């Protein structure tokens, strides 16, 4: 009897472990130009008419990320099931030394549950006149109320904590349906 009980418990524990592996609490998707592709023609035309470049980058099902580029900076346009938010305004307000903020590293998508994304974090960087790099991390909520910025932080951990702790959105919510 005891060996059978032990085997049943072992089977249950290994089943729970495989479920935990199947539902990560985060995924990372690239935002490098070589890992993204051109958006559909009508969407690309919209950005081209404004003198901008846009590439569609990988994102979890139900979401889209566009890497948008002007001659002086880059930002992300994020679309979810019901809302779209552009990080352009938030990034323009940031005064990173050297200016010309660019996107760096992957986007970290933080899960609230296996089927629901709580928010995301992405890296901005710039280079000053002495060729030193400066970084800042943008935290974004993907809650029921839409997509909204939580803030810009000097460290990734702070940005991720803002998402995980459900920090309030910045007062100027630029989410649009």
C-alpha cells in the first residue's frame, strides 16, 4: 500500500510541476529591427505619411507591438484586445542625457495568471556626448481599464514591482479605444 501511495503522491507533484512550467509568470519578446517585420500595408502607410517607420514585433496572442522610429527617437505603440497606447508622449517627456532615446532589450510581459497579462516593462537608452549610455525602464499596465503608463524607473526591478503591485496609472492616461 505504501509504495502505491508514494507513487500517487509523486505523480501528483510531478503533474503540478509540469503545469507550473507550462504557465510562466513572464515571457520576453524582441523589439530589435531584425526580429520584427513590416506591418500590414494600411498600417504602414499611416506611419509613412507621418514620416515615421514602423515594424510589427512579436507579442503574446491578443496583443500587438509596433516599434516606431523617427529620425531622432524610437517608441512602442501597444495594442490590446480593446485599447491602443503609444509611448511616444511619455518618452518625449523623459530627459535622458544625450537625448534620442532608443529601444533596447526585449519587452518583458508579466503574467497575472496563465491566460492574463498584468503589464509589461521595456528599456529605453540614450548615449551622451561622452559616449556613456543611460537607461530607463518604462512600466505599463494592461489592466481591465485599458493600457496605461505606470512610470519610468531607473531600474528594471522597480518597473516590474510597479506592475506587480498594481501601481496607479499616471494621471495623463493616453489610452484610446
